[in-house]
């Protein structure tokens, strides 16, 4: 009880009265607070907590820049990553062009790249590709600028393994690197997730080899992990060993950009890790793409269409130079589990000729092959001169449909056309080689300006770079091969980079002899055929960057029962580049190659 003695309060007030007064005074404030609280509870929002988990990880991955850099793409990606603000950015390699042994040039390229990522306000982790560490000089420059080309780090209880698939300047992962990651994995046994980053997707295996990665893979058994790689510029996401493995597309590197359905698009990959499995999306620079856009089921379809494996024009060799008609064959192959629809017009690129049928509409059953015969005639019904019709371009469209999604691409292939050539008959030479170099006469020679097989096409720029010409003649006892090769730069450094000429001939039983020579060496004979080095007589002139070569081989060693000789000729052209890469051009496909066809390079001997 409260006793008030003031003259103004000549009465007693109980606690009950005080509480009543307080209620009157403070109730409006309580009601306002309660009303505000009720208003907060009825907001149009779900009951989930704010997505501000301090253990969450969000990072971005960039893929290949080089291997056909398209300027401006990577710079655009950097600008957009800066807007997206991941916690950090990591790469899967090919950050510079490389291809050099010059430290100044390598340093310049790295300076350009470092300037390109300068707008990023978060860490950027470098991972090497074959363009970044292509030789020992580039590897030394990497170590000088960045330290070890392989490393690991832990962030918010997640383990990040950055693997060098160009170990020691060569493809693969050496034991020293394997031992490093063995310790890193063992020392971080209790992390909640493991991420792997590498350039070449060695996890896919090659002829049952993973080039050292299989040892690291074995250490990851029973561990939750996700792997990212690059190199192919074509996106793929698959599940292996219960874990997601990715080959990323491009971030400005060379690509035909046929779209996400074919795995050809520029993107950055966005990864979020909370308490669950990582959530992964691909941020196309103009949109967002799901991480399974190309998967185990669609990959065979898209690769078949991209590689044009389904369209196989069978090369045709006529009996004579002049023919009334040509009956050729196109083979269709469907290696997938889905029907392949084929359509197109066969005569689209041929003027003055008629091809029957003019249109093709076929459906090739899964896991099957089918042939289509095509007949070629002159529009005016005259004879076809095979010399004027060496090829026809066949363009058809292949199409798959899966889950109501259509995958369709056109394919262009050349139908090669030739005839059995007639060798030049010489008068009896009495055992002497004919003087075919007199006045450097090259009349009647075949020029290899459009080789049917070209290995390393990027390093041969045509006839001004390297040109091969030849002709075959014979008398009653011998065959004579006259070869003229011109090159803008003849190289004679080592066996690896030496310019070489190849002459392949079959013996009477169809077995191959491989004859090779250069301006500086005598002819070397290899193969299972009956021709030996003792059978070959040769002479040469090498002047003014032109090699004139003459070979004489006993006719009975290489003539077949049907009075024919089958030969092929090639030129390995090395130009002075740091990588010591070469181009090898062959008149006809090599006989041990998939492009080989019956009667290619066949000459008739009229006796």
C-alpha cells in the first residue's frame, strides 16, 4: 500500500489502483507495438530464414580463352562477374596464347591477361592449360610469376584441388604431383566437399589411360566431390563414380557457337555450396543455362551431328578417264539409340551435271548403317571427263528428336571422284634412267594442290608454302618416279623436324613399301612389301629451294597381276615455329587411315 501525505492527496492508494493507472497510461503504446508486430507477421513472405548462411560458398569458373581467341568475350565476362560479385573466381586454363620460347613475349602475354582481370575485386585463382605451360620456358615463367602450377586451398571447410595436366611441359600428371595431392587429401579428411579443377579432361581416359589422374581419383573414393575441366571448348556434364564431372565450354576461345544444345556457347559457371550438394548453373553471357543441358543421353546425338560422323561419301574410282555415267555410293551411319532423319538435295552444288536421286529423305534406324546409290551424268548426256570432275560436295541435314527437343545440323562432305590413271610408256632405256630433268621439264606432272589427306592443316598455307608434283612412267623393265618438291623454307635440323618426301608403293601382292627421302639423305625403305633398298636406284638435284628426285624400281616388284601400280605420295613440311609442328600432305589418304579407299592412286600399265 502507498501512503500519500501531501495536502493534494489526503487519501491512501493501493497497488491495485497503481496498476489500473499504469494500464490506462501505457495501454495505447502496447496496442501500437502489438499492432506493428502483427503487421510484421502477416507480410506476404514465406517463413524461410534469410539466405545469409555464413558457411555458404559462391564462386565462378571461367573456361578457355585461347585456341582461337575472339576478342571482347572474356572482357565482357569479367565485367559481368564483377557485377555478380562471387566470393572468388577460378579458371580451368588456357589463359594466354603461349606458343613461344621468348620470355619477353610470354611475359607480355601474361601482362595482357593480368590487365584483363584487373576489374575483379575478388580473388582470381590461376589453373594452367596447355597454352599456359606449353614448354619449359613457359613453365619457368609461370613459377616465377605465380608459384607452383599445382596447389590446394581450403575455404569455409571445402577443399579445392588445382591440378596441372601439363606436368613438366607435357600432358599428364607426374608422381611428384600425385604425392602432393595424396597428402592434401589426407590432411583434409573432414571437409564437407571437395572441388577439383584441371585443364585437360584426363578423367575421361584415353585408351584406358588417365595419364596419372587415376591415382588421384582412387584417393577420392567414398568422398563427395565435383570436378571441372576444359580444353575441348564443348560443354559436357556427366556423372562418374557417383560424382558430377564437367567439361566446360568457352569464355572467348575458339568455338562454332552452335548453341547450348550442342555444348558450344560462351559462359561462366556459377557454383553455390550450402549444407547440401553444390548447385551449378552456367551463366551464358546473355542468359542462364542449366548444368545438364548436354548430358549422357544427349551427348552421343550432338557429337554425331557435330562431327558429321553419319555422312560418309564413298570415294569412287572410274576405270577410264571418260565415262558415260558415274555410279557412286553414300553411306549413312547412326551410332546412337535414336532414329536419325536425313534430308537434303544432292544436286545443290553441282552445275552442268545431274544427280539421281535429286533429293534424299531417309530415316536410319538406331545402331545401323544404310547405303544410298547415286548416279551422276552430264546434263547434256555427253561423256564425263573425270579430270574435270574430281569431287562433288554433298550437303545433307541430320536430325534427332528426343523428349520433343530437335537436334539438327547440316553436314558437308566431299564425294571424291577419280579414275585409274594411265602411266606414261617410255622407249627402252637399256637399263639407264631417262634424263627427265633435262631443262627441268615437268610437263604431264600431277600437282598435289588439294591433298586428300592433310595432317596439321593449320601449318600448311598452300602451294606457296610447299608444293609437290610427280609423274609415273615405265619401260619394259622398270618404273620411274619423278618427283619435284618446292618449299619456301627447307628444314634439316633433326629427324623430328626435317622436311621429308614419302613415296608409298604396293608390291605385286598388295603389301606396302614406304620409301622416304630428303634433299640430304638417301632413300630409306620400310614396310612389309618385297621392295628393298637394293632394288631402288635414285638421283636428285637440289637447287633454288627445289628438290628434283628420280627413283627407278624394277617393274616386276610393284606391278600387279592386272597390270596396275598403286602408289601414294606425301610431303612433310616443317616451318620454323617454336612448337616444331609440321604439316604432312598426301595426294591420296594413307593406306592405314580411315579415309583409305580401293584403287586410290592406281595407274594402269599398258603392255
